[in-house]
């Protein structure tokens, strides 16, 4: 461990992508409605089905490395079975086809633009390279870390160890921000990383996961933390960026 958080030591800010920068749930519900309709189950609650599918994805991240797309297909098959649906797991292609249409959260473009003037920025994502490339992040990052490149996922620490190996800065110079307590916190905190939980959905913290160092409702709220004293100017810039 490395002691107390000190903003002046920060050199690199890393971000989870889906659910932190990108509206993945909202962006993929329509695809999952098509999946359910194709399986003869349009009556099933798409949000409940999506969450059950995602839970299976997270569980699979702990196993031997397989590509994200393969995990998604296997999780869809298992979720069909859990809901007693006779569906074709190849229908997961509807989800992959939705990636180019995903949208950034409103606060993301201006916030990242402002932070990039002061820090190196990285993305750390449990994803295949081609799906990340199809995602409209609308900017480049100094470091891009994916499960495909690390040959492993976040929750067992593989992807975060890949980040540490490539960051070229001390541990205490990194702040990771992510929305998934079951992948971001579980994977990063045991390695000693500082973590900000971007809890956009306002969900309760599970007692089964390590506590984050910070919790915010969006990434815009990071600015006073990482740039003490610069918040008023930063907020003005964000307002301008949305106009």
C-alpha cells in the first residue's frame, strides 16, 4: 500500500469504459429486445434479463481467458436457460452490432478534454479490441488496455496488472475510475490502486467488495479531487462544452 491519496502526485487517470464513459445499458436494451423477440420471449423484462446476463459475464471473467465475444455468447445461452427460453445464443450478434451507436454520457467529452490538459489518460476495459474500436469514444487515449491485450479481465487483477506494467509511473500516481464494483473495485483495490467509484446509477455498495477511496455520481465530479482549486474554471469549461 502507498499511504494517503495526494492529488499532486497524480500523473495518469484511467477509466472504465462501459457504464462509466459510455451508456452501455441504455444503448443495448433495444438489441436485447430483438434478442428476446427472436427467441419468442418478447414479454420478458429486458432490463432484468440484461442484468442476469451481465452477472454471468462477470462470473466468467474469473475463469481462463476467452474472448469477450465468446463469453457474451456463453452467458446468453446460460441466461436463456435460466429464464426457460429456447433461444439461439448466436443472437448475441445483435448486441455487438449496437456498439457503433453507443453514446457517451453528457459530462464525458468536456471532462476528458479538461483532464487531458493535466494528466495522461487511459481506458481499461473488459472488451475485445474490435468492439472497443467500434465504440464512439470520440477521442484518443494515451494508453488503451483491453482484456484481449492483457489476456485476462479486471476482477482477478490481470487487466490492472497490465495497466501497471505499461503505465510507467508509480502506483500512487494513478487514479482509476469505474462504475462496476464487482470488476473495478474487486480487481484494483487489492493491488493498491486508488479507485473512484463512478456510481451513476446510485446503487448500494456490496459488503462483499473492497470499499472505493472515493464515490461520485459522474466523472465531472472528479475535477475538484484531482485538480484542487481548479474546480470553478473547470466547471465553466464543462458548461461551455455542453452549449
